[in-house]
C-alpha cells in the first residue's frame, strides 16, 4: 500500500542542550484518520531548539480509510511505544505530545511508563465523547463501512490536514472502546501536563478535557484555551502559540 507524500513520518536527532549538555527527545502523535502532516510543523519547531523529535505515522494512516479499518488501538499504541523507546534509548529525557486520539495514546503511555515520561503536551485530546451516534458503533460497524470524515476542522483558510474523507467504523469502534481503559488509568498519570483546548472544536467535545483535568494526578498542570482555532489547532491560527509555549514547557520540565 503506497503512502501519501504528506504522510511521511518525521524524525530529528537530539543535540546537547542546556548547561549540562543533556539530550531531550519529544514524541508527537497525530490523531485518528489524520497524518503526520498535522504534527510535522510542530516537530520541526521543537527540533529547531535542539530537541530530538519523533512524529511516527500510525498504522493505517496516510494510505486509505479501508486500510485503516483493518487496524486497531493496539496497532497504534504499539507504534507510539516503539517511537518512545527509540527516543529513550538516545535521549536523557523524553516528553510526549498528542493531538486528538494521539492525546489518548500518549496518556496511556504516561500511565504505564510513569517517571520515564518527563512531561505531556495535549492538543484537543480525545478520551470520551457525548455523541449519541458513537453508542451505536458496536452494531453499525458490522453493517456500515464508514461515516463522513472528520478531517480538516481548521479555522484558518487554505490549510489542509491531509486526512481521510471517510471515517472507518471498525477502527473507530476500537478507539472508543480503548478509551475506557485510558480513563481508568488517568490517576496513574503524574507527569507535568500542558493542555491546549480550542474554544470551538467540531470533532472532540469538552467532556474529554474535563475528564483528563479532573482525573490525572499531575500536580504541575496547565490548561490554555485557544480562541482562534478549531480541532486541528497545530495547523491553525494558534499554532505559533502552541509551538512557543510547548518549547518553553519542554525546557522547564527537563531542566535542572
């Protein structure tokens, strides 16, 4: 299966940073039906600060929605784990970040890896939904292949996420079913946490952010509301603020 040229993963090596010359890595995970294209500009910005960066392509993405429909949460989480392990092998500390479903994936990683995760950065993370049609996924997935797509929820004109135009239901059901475990494990999350939430988001409803903020055990917790962006805020009007504040966050949580 050929991969879209916009869906290529992005990797950058870490340079020694700070007075102690340590190497810091950052893992960034894109969302469901999206692609690395939504995270690469963020990754390039952080790489410009000397951080090692990994933006993996989650299985089934960047090819076709039919291919994605053969993949499950374990496949996506396995890719995130592999990317984290590679960074950890070459860096002294690793910070993780995720957009939408990517946020849920890195939260599960932080719950399982504990102190190995120096910090967490989330942009409109998804771990729950109040949408009624999602309740019907267990039955619908067997009779309907896909729903209309959720990609390109971007306020800034002329910006393309390069995601799918259809939402595969078997894969979507796997994601929403996995959220139950992610939510149950949120109290295990103790790493410093920076959450960016769009005031207007047509993909993820506010319940996810509320659950995360009230369930994690992180004492270092910051929420920033994005007033000028929709769901894919990493490509939207507030992207420069996300990039700058996340770079400062990485510097702070990995510093002496």
